[in-house]
């Protein structure tokens, strides 16, 4: 893992535990707006039987900032055969797959984390000063040199390499979930 990549991650004997600084308020300019981020990942992975596979998938996060600043999230990942989707309520600490997760503002940045069976992913949305446009950056941290996660097919894989690409971010008015 790169030094300082996930200073907010605590690695324990039972897995990865996410530790966050105090929650910052969502910027008022984002109230009643939706932030949509997406990226693709190219993965080389090893299955439990030792078989090697290469795969690509698309990842999507839709975050609605309510009129009171609460964060509602829909996260999904899909490949050409399957799709996995989960809805996370404000303050959720775990997604439907049982992975530790977190979504918060740090200053004027929106930060999302997901802890895998080993290692983690962080995506950070940076906004322009007027909150009319955004960019997203995706990073992965490895615990003890390893990254393990259940695939969309439900199988636990050791991820030998993972490369994010085509990161996109947009902002629009309104609630996509209503």
C-alpha cells in the first residue's frame, strides 16, 4: 500500500475497519442535488481454485444530498453477465454485501470508502468553487500487499491487479430516488 494512501484505515486482525474524522456538513450549494460518479475497472484476479481470470466491470455511485444535507446513495457494479446494486441510507456503515462502507464530506470533497475482505477502495469527488462541476479519483489500498473481494458472481477472489479508468462525475438538480 502506498504510504499515506489510507491514513483513515485501521487494519485489524478481523479485517479492515474504517475510521473517519468528524462528519463535515454537506455544502449548502449541493442541497437537493444529485452527484453521479462512475468508472471502469480492469481486474486480473485469482479464484479460490487458483484459476486466473481477467475481467472488466463498470462501477456507479449515485449520491443524493437532501434538502437537509443528508446523503442517500445507490451503488452498483456490473459486468457483461451480472449486476449487483445496493442502496445505502444516510450514515450507513455497511453495504448489502456486508462490506464496511462510508460516505462523508471532508471540506468541499465527497469521500466514499469500501473495505473489502482485504484492502479497500476510496473514491474522492472534487467540486469546482461553484459546485457546478466535479471530478472523481479512485484509489485502492492493499492490506499486507493483498486485495481480496467477492466478485459480482459471489466468489471470493484475490485481486492481482486492478486499474480504474474512465472516471466521470456530474451534478444535477433533484432527487433521482423519488
